């Protein structure tokens, strides 16, 4: 009697287990189907950009290039069979607007991820919200060290070199080429300017004078006058394009002759020349830096591939450094989506970026690793000569701590066919 009972119970348990297996499989399938922004045919991502406002000159063209690259990839079959839909919302480089548009993208549009949100003050304003929503927050278009705080913001990643890395490399150049010169700093009054100054002073010690600006006030004349009165011979500038043009224009108008050494984010020659018009001659001799292929190097295979894409999908805008930025960042995102696999989740995408290993248009490696969410690890210097912005010297890498500035000698990679990465 007891043996029979045990057999009946065992059989019942086995049937229950068999019945549960399809249910578990269905639950897993349903969970995969419920990933925000992901369907069998699309993956929807979003961004906040300064299509208007003080940062619009130049920067408003970045998202156009990013979207053009995704159109190119979609025409080639997308990523794991899914087309990328890129929703671009204007925040006017105003942090209050940024909060509104990012909430809409995440809560209403239910995007899978945020990509390339632009600006230090703007994106800083949404970090806590993004964290609570657990949204992949990839490749913030700013070099603030805020994006490299994985313990605090586990889903946020930088992409471009951070401003302290850049400041150290620019300052090392100044120390080498202008020994004994009176070096000063002009920067944006937020983490952009402050992080840059940290890197500069780590190499040079305290600068002779420093001035700041706010993006809501274009009257930079007094600040430039103060740098002139301080006898500055070299000015290291952490400025967005509009304020690079304003600052250098004011310096020229005041008869203030100094060597300008400008952060890559505000130094694209095409953008500055368009703003300065017939006064663009004041850009001659400007030293800056970059970490992507030089748009003036038409023999570069990445420039050739990106130019083809640009002519087909983005011909209404200039091929400039902002466009190359947009194409290059989009290329890295496609690499990350491929690495996340054919059934992507937000967690898989974050883990794919954390593992790193991406190579692409950049002249130096990415820093992504466990505990490091920073992007590119260095830059190469540029100089404007006869109206052309060209690279000179080697590329350099460093960290945002006390690591040395060292030459990086590995050759850059070549693009795959059609500049579309493969798994």
C-alpha cells in the first residue's frame, strides 16, 4: 500500500515538472519580448542634443551624423536583424530641459538605451534618474569624469577622452615647448573647466591666472582682459566652440597675443571658421587635440568610408569633426549591440561595454574594463597652419590620476567592409 502511494506521488511530481517546463520557457520568452525598446524588427534608442541654444554651433550636427550611420547600417540589414531607431530630442543645452526630454524618452517612448547625450551640465542633471531606471547610458558626449563612476552610476559610460586626461596631455606639450612661459587657463564654469584644470595643474603646478565663463553670458571680454593683464603667454582653453570663437575673437580685438591651446571639444576648425568668417585668420597657429581620424586627411580609409555614408544620408551638413564624431560613436554602439547578442537586454548591453575590447576609428585604445567606465585613453595634437588643421607628433595616453603621459605607437585599425562591424 505504501509502495503504491509512493509510486503515485512520484508520477504526479513528474507530470507537474513536465508541465512546468513549457511554462518556464514561455516565461523566458515573454521576458525577452518585454525588453523596453526591443522588438523582433527594431531597437529604439534616444538622446538629448543641443539642436538650439549656445552649444548648437557645430554640436547640432553630431546627432545628424549618428542617425545617418544608423540608416547606413539599417540598409545593410541592421544589427542581428533589427533596425536601429534613433530618437533625437532638443534640450537647448539647458539642464532643466534635459531632465524633461530624458524622462519622456525613458518613461513615454520606453527607449532601450540612451546614446551620446551631449553636455556636462545637462547630462549631470539626469544621472540619478537614469540610475533609478537602470537604463544603459552609453557614450555620453562630454569628457566629464562623472561618467566614470561605476559604483555610483553602474549603467553610465563615457566615450571621448576625459578632460583631465586631455588636460595632462596638453599641459605636457606646453611644458615641453614653452618652458618658463606664463601659462593661464580659461574654462567653462562647470566640471568641464574644472576637470581640465585639474589635469593641467597636475603637470604644470598652479597656473599663473585662471578665468571662467558661463554659457548663459556671452560677455567674455572682462575675463580675456584679466588674462591679458596677467601677462599670460599661453592660454589653455576648455571651451565649447561658440566660446572658443568668442574668446579668441576678444583676444584679437584687445591686441592680446598668446598661444592658444584648446580642448578638442571646442577646436574643430570648420566650425570655428564658419563662426568667425573673415576673422578666421586668428585661428592660425591654434594648437588643439583629437583622437579620431582627421577630416582633412582624405586618404584615411575611415574618412573615405564615412564620407561615402555622409554623401548618401547626410549631404545637407558639412563633413567636419562633428560629423566624424557622430559616425565614430555610432560605430562603437553597433559594436556594443553586436556583443550584447541576438537577444539583447539592458543588462547584456551594459556588460558588453564593460568588457570592452572595441577597436575602431580611434587613434588610441578605450579604457573600458571592470571598474572603469571611461572612454578613449588619450589624444594626438593638432595645429592650424595655412587654414588646415593637421596632426603632428605621436598620440599620447594617460589616466586621470598620477599616471605618466606616454607615447602610443600602435597603428590605427582599418575599417571593415562598408564601415560596418561584424560580430
